[in-house]
C-alpha cells in the first residue's frame, strides 16, 4: 500500500521539530491537569479526607 502522492516525506529537521512541539504540548496539558487538581483540592479544603464514608 503506497501513500497518496500529495503527501510528502518529512525531513529529519521537521520530524524533530514536530516531536518537540508534541512534547511541549504534552507537558503543558499535564501541568494544566495538575493545576486544576490543586485548585480543586484547595477549594474543597483540607478536611475533605476526614469525612465519613
């Protein structure tokens, strides 16, 4: 199965830059998840773990 003719192969530099962007986006999204978690815990307060089940 061959690739369509309108697609071109990426150069080594383009692949490296795309991987760097992907890693940066991953770190940003991970940091955003952690930030939301910390803000949620801060808003709930420290006693959220002391409630009866």
